[in-house]
């Protein structure tokens, strides 16, 4: 399945956010959307990092990780 950001047409370099049973995709341009095809089990399987970092708020996490729009149009590898 090919996924593109509806705002900037980017194809990759996403941030996945899990909240309860929902998974959200965030683009570098700061556009975000609910992705109903990613379940909690899918999310946990994708994000199997033992030292997860948490942030005081979603907004602070987005800024710290570069998903607040500062890198719009950029793919960071
Ligand atoms: Zn985008």
C-alpha cells in the first residue's frame, strides 16, 4: 500500500503515535492523520524499542523529533 501525505505528498519518514487503540501518522510537514489500518498490535510490533522516550506533551514530542513543520519537504535518513 502506497501512502502519501495529503498536504505535501511526502511518501516516507513518518512518525507513528499510538494513543489508546488508535495509531496516528505524522508527516515532517506536521500534517497528521488517523490510520485505521494500523492496530495496537501492529504498532507494538513496529515499535519494539526497549528504551522508549516519553515527552510531557504531544506538541513537545513533535518539536523534539522534528515533526512540527520545521523540516517540511525534507526526508531525514
Ligand atoms: Zn506532509
